[in-house]
C-alpha cells in the first residue's frame, strides 16, 4: 500500500484471482459468489404515469468469473475504492411480484423473469462510512451492448399477447433503457452489497496487502 503502482497492481491481481469467484477461499473465510443468490430486492417508484412496488425474489446472478476489471482507483482518505468492470455476459433470474400502475393501467402480477446483459460495463464504488460496521456498495451501469429480457405472466396470463410483447421488448429494449437502467442499478447494487459484506467485511487487508516499508 502507498506505492505509485498500487492501483494498477490491484487491478491486475483482481483479474488473476477470478477462478476463486466460483470456489471461494476457505482459509480466508471468503465464500464462493459466482453464482450469487439474493433472497429479495425491493424497488419502489412513484409518479403520475408510473407508480409501483416491485419485489424480485430468489435472484440468481452469474458472470463474475468471466468479467474483467479495466480500471481501479483507491482513495484511502475517503475509505473507498472505485473500479470499472466489463462483463461479456451477465445473467440474472428469479421471481417477481409487482403492484401498482403504469400509464393508468393497473398492474398486480407475479411470475418469473430472466435477463441477460451482453458486453456490459459497470462502475462499482465500495466505501465504509465513518462509524459504520457495514460496507456500502453502489453500482452504476455504464453501457450495455445488448439485452434479452423475459417476464412470465406480464399481462396476467394472456399467452399470445405476452409472446408479442416479449418480442417487442427485446427488439426495442434500447428505447426502454432509461426505465430498465435504475432497476439494474438497484438489483446489482443489492447483490454486490450482500457479496462484499459477507465475503470481505471482516477481511484483514493488512495480512494480504502489507504497508510498504
């Protein structure tokens, strides 16, 4: 720590240890997290045209092992790190339940969903606020090359119309990207917050990264 090449060294090291994402490191009490399971992710939006409560349950997230860290920056004074990560493919799936309305249309459905993000880049910020025992993780989607999104029972059990809507969503996903982006941020931020607090909150970095003499 403290050397001019520290950030670049950590970036390279993170890419070298990717095989451990699937196996964990038992001697350091780090569990595997590819895939990762989140019991529930909640999102709420309010407004005249769109007002809903959304619960995503039993969410599986895959893709860590094939990801590449492209940038890494540490800020010891502010107790945080920030890095960018490229995923050739990130896959998530789970159950959903929604209650609300969009464009005056009542929504009260539940079912299953899955989403695959291709050529996906995100920036992750990890910090430990003062007097906090927990790490705080925030995810910002930067770019998505392509996306496949499938939601069962989206129209309450009308299979023909649901099939047409499914094809429409996946052909025109870029148009709906401003709506999807906050949901992806929430979903992945929740997953990563859980991963980092379970795996790294009590990790003694001084044993792994001794200070320079």
